[in-house]
C-alpha cells in the first residue's frame, strides 16, 4: 500500500473543546439570565457585555477551527487563524517540536520561524507522528 501524497492535520481536540466552551457559556448566560429574580435581572448593557464576550470566545474558536497544515509532494500550506502561508519543501530548513512545547515550529532557510498551530503537542503521539511525517518530506 502506498503512502498518501497529501495529508492534512487539524487540532481536532482543541476545536471540540473551544466550541463546547462557546455552547456552555451561551447556555449558562441564557439560563442564568432567565432564572434571575426580577429585581436582579441584567441591565441592557450587562446583557450586551455578556454576549459580546461570548462572541469573542466564538471568534477565537472560529480562528482555531480554521487552523490546519496540509502537505503534498510540492509544498506545505499552513493556516494559523486567518493567515495562510504556502512554502515549497526546499524553502523549509527544519520542523521541530521540543518536549513540552504546545506546537511544532517550522524554520525556513532564511531564518523565519512559524508556529504550526494545527498540530497540538497536547495530543501526544499523533502530534509527534505528524512532525515526523512532515520532517520526512524535507529536502
């Protein structure tokens, strides 16, 4: 069986946790807001503030959900939040993830460094396997 020539890595666990947090915060805001006695109800400005904060958490979850690393025979493309970059394999010097770091670092031949947020060190063996697979494609 041949190795796939294109692979995509995503921070699945982090995505699930972030969207679960958004749902929990929204449900809590609704339940608490509706269950408070009349004399303790949120004012309009308090309600707006709560929903704006939940909106910021949702925006952060959306940014994390966009994160991915896609590798094929020609290049490596990674998306961190809203920013997308594509590098040819010969532009990349090293991809490494030291023990305890939250995500791998990609260093180009001209000394630029980028974090690969889509590969989360907290995922353990799958993250190390992804870094090894990507490093195996360096030229």
